C-alpha cells in the first residue's frame, strides 16, 4: 500500500463532497505545528478540523432533508396532480444548486433528474 492509496478519499455516496483530504491535511499541519508552538498551534488547527467536520455534518443533514422533501413532493404530485408540488421541487432544487457549493456529483445528477421530471409539466 502506497501513500496515495492512504490519502485517497473513501468512495462517497452522499449528497455532499467528502472533506477527508482537507481534514487529513489539517491533521498533518497540526502535527507540524505541535513542537514550534508548544501544542497551542495544534489545538487551534484541530479545533478548525472539528469545525469543518461539524459544518459538513450540518450540510449533509440539510441536503438529506431537502432531497427527502423533494421526493415526497414528487410522490404527492403523482397522487394529487397538484402543480404546487412541482413548483416546490423546481424552486428548492434551484436554491440548492445556487446556495450549496459542495454538492456531490450524485446530488447534482439527482437534481437534474428531478428537474427533468418537472419540466414537461411547468411550461
């Protein structure tokens, strides 16, 4: 096993890009800063790493919630034929693409599929 395999991110099937490379770099940086700063620099960098991980967790839970709601709206539209559900999918997906810059390819693909489903109805 070489160093490149160790640093490679695990396969990601979530809606948010994986931050493991960035976290690994922060851990290495914390190790480098440990002796010159008597450990204080390491604590700051590791605190930042925790902050990044918590931010990623919050983004992931929000993305999961948004996708769950969009799929529920699709299901409700199929049952009721109410176009408001499709409008919700269109508006929410556009907002996700605009606001969330760390969406994974899986998320972008699913958003494209949902928007393709909506577009024939909302002309």
